[in-house]
């Protein structure tokens, strides 16, 4: 049994320690906002925050999380920067298919948490490794800039 703190709530799960956090979130806890895509931590769809920093949940063994706080897309809007980013995404009509957007929002929020007024280079670095098959990268960058202004 593993006890986790997810979105401010304690959860106890019966999972092997090497099970990726993504599968615990989606399959054991029903938190399906975090997406599976590549399975090797290269596309960003599985992004969550672990103690406020972006992490790829598809490659993070649940047993390695320990007592660190996990935040998923389901709760990011309750944080100040998460709310700003989500509103900027809506205002900028960023999403097309939307599949990658939870991971994009999680990384954008982590960026604003550490760099309140990011440059284009900061945004490029933070969002590197996120794949949007719809190609909304220009709108993503603008939404991050707009969230930083509010």
C-alpha cells in the first residue's frame, strides 16, 4: 500500500512501487485529465506537478514520490498561476483537439511559478518536449505571455 498526497487529498493505493504514477492517477484513482501518449516522457501529455515542479507521470515510479505533493490538471485551476493560465487558454482559444492541453497547461503553470515574466526563450525552454499535433504553438506562447501579464 502506498499513500500519496494528490490535489491536497490523501490517497492510499494498492500498487507496485514501479507502477508509473500516470497509471495510478488514471486507472486506480479515476483522475483521467492527465493523458497517456508516448509512454517515454517525450511528449508532455502526462505532465503533473510534484512539489510544484513539472514531472512526466508516465515515467515516474509511484514508489519514488514519497510524501511530495502531486498536483494534476484537475486541481491546477485552484492555484493562482494555474487559474491565470487556464483563463488565458480559454481567452486565446488555444485548444483544438485538446489532447495535449492538460500537459501544456501544467508546464506553463510551472514556468510561471518559477519565472513570473518569462521571455520567449524561457517559454521555448519550458515547453520544449511538448508535442501538439494540431500545431497551436503560437497560441500557446501568446497565452503564456497573457497569463504572465495578469
